[in-house]
C-alpha cells in the first residue's frame, strides 16, 4: 500500500483495553480500560504499530514524525472502533404503524401472530430487488458509521425461503466488500415460522436443516447460524436440531434466547457451545450460571427492551455472576429501529446497572469476541487493525453522562479517516 503512517496525538484519554484479545472480559476485569492520558497511536499500513504516551511515541519515532499524517486528539477521548454484534441490517420496508399499535396495548407476539412483525418485514424483503435491498441497507450502514461503529454483524431471517435468505446474505457480502464498515454475516433462516407452515413447524425446521443450511455453507455466505428459541417460535428441541445441523456444516451457533419468557435458551446455548446467547431478558439463574461456566458471551440489547417498553436484561447480575457481557443495537424494523451504539451504552448504564467502563468494554472488545473477532479488533494494541473513534468529550465517563447525544468526531477504519466532523 505504501501509505504514509498515521499518528494520533495527545488524546485526553486513550482507552486501550490491552491484554483482552484472547478471551472476553468478565467480572471486575470489565472495568479495566487501561487508559493512557496524553496518549498517542502510531499506525502503518492499516495496522497499529505502537501505543503509548505522546512523549513515548515521539521518542520512539523521532525523525519519522515528519513523514506521518497527524490527527490532533487534544481534549478528546479515543477508543477502539465500536462493534455491533447483533443486527438485522439487511431488510426492506418499515413498521412504524406497529409502534402505535404497541402504544395502544398490543404485544409484540400478538402483532406477529396477526401477520405483522417479522412476517410483515419478510413480505417487504421478499418483494424487494437485490438493488433495492442493497440501497436501503447501505443507508443504514452509513448511519452506523456516523455513530462510531466500524464492524457490524448482520443476520438474514427476513427471507424465510432459500431464494430470499440467499438474497439477504448476498447483499450483506456486497456491503462488506464496498463499505468502510466491516459486515460479518449470520444465517438466521429460523427467525420465524412462515405463515404457510404455522400448523406444521417441524416441516419448516427440516427445510432449514436440509435445504437452507447446506446451500448457505456451500456458498460461504455466513459464519454463524442463529435461531429464535422462544415459545410460539422455535422450541428448545427444534432450536437444538437447527444449531447442531449448522455445526455440521461449519456454521458457529448463536441463539436468540429467553427474550419473552424463561424457555431454556441460555442453558441450550451453553450445551451446544454457542458463541453468544442474545437478549436474555428472562434468563434463569441456572442459565446464567451455565453461560458463565462455558464462557458464552451474553449479547444484551437494551434498545429492544426500551422500545418494547419492557424490563431490560439484568446486566449487573450477569456481570457479577462472571458472564462475559456485550452490548448491541439489535437494529431491526420492529423492535429496535436504531443504529446508535452510544445510545445503547447509555441504556446499559441507565437500565441495566452497568458502569460507564463496563458498557465501553461491552461495546468494543467483548462485542468483538461475540463475533470471533477479538484477536483483530476491539482494543488498541500493537498488531491489531487500526479501527478507532475520536469522541468530542474529554473522558469515558463524559461519553455516558450526556445521554442520547452523538459525540463522534472522527472515525478511523483500517488506518484511514472515513468520517470526520472537523468543521461541524
């Protein structure tokens, strides 16, 4: 590439989260941000080469300082690029009408069982062309970037047929190729039981296992396989079959677990060796212990609970139990139409009992581990990809103090400035 080095200098606080690449952080370690004051980072060819105080970096590189492109971070907080490990990025249409229905008392499952919810988005997504789906999703990805997100996970699940599941995953792959934000794909054909299979859900499970999973794997369109394990959707036994089938084809298991009522989803995640168990609003004590014992990342989605006017998952209890916790937007058109990871961190503090340090850990290195990227991104360390965010606040506590505000000033992806608000 032969690009000039990039030097970020004089950060008020440089949050490194060093030493966390091998495994997600748990317990008290989630507050160990490893902050460098007056911090600087030297980057070459998109990779972090050195991290330290400005004086240390200046002494190390000496005369080479003149060849570097310089970003002055004086008075600003610098963190790893934010990672969103649970999104439904690729879809068509909108469901604002359901928002009013919920405000008038309808529940999420009532709307879904009446043909709305996931089924409504499925109809819109099936109808959309590849080009339409790409353009709608690209706009959302642009908004993620503006909020400091440099990597997202993207699930299928609004196709519910082989043809349209493949279409979603192909759009996600194209976005990954063309957009600065990295897109990590998850197959989720088992997002809902299609209306046509309502009376014979096991037949649809067989289609997912025998038709969809093999083709997705053959085309290398996804790394993970997810299932909505919930009463009225897929039972624990059906979910187990789907996840085990995915493992046979090399797709790592993830699971939507215990969102609406205790259903054994967390326990199942531990049993099948899931990379993450997500939602967990109603996870049992036994399930939480199992997640801690197996090191399954709990991906918590406070935006979903907030938008559905439900009680949030108990992040405090999970952290204290030794579960590695990550945070995500759950960006989707029905239950969490947001792209703001900063807001999600606010809600982690305000609704789930987490500290400002814990939510930052949960949105960076632990989120990276939830998509098997902890050795590449999520912390500011030598040898990692140079994905960083400069926030227009002096310290990490200020980032959570003013809630609902986008403090992002500059986003660096792979050592290149991909977003700057220098003149705002």
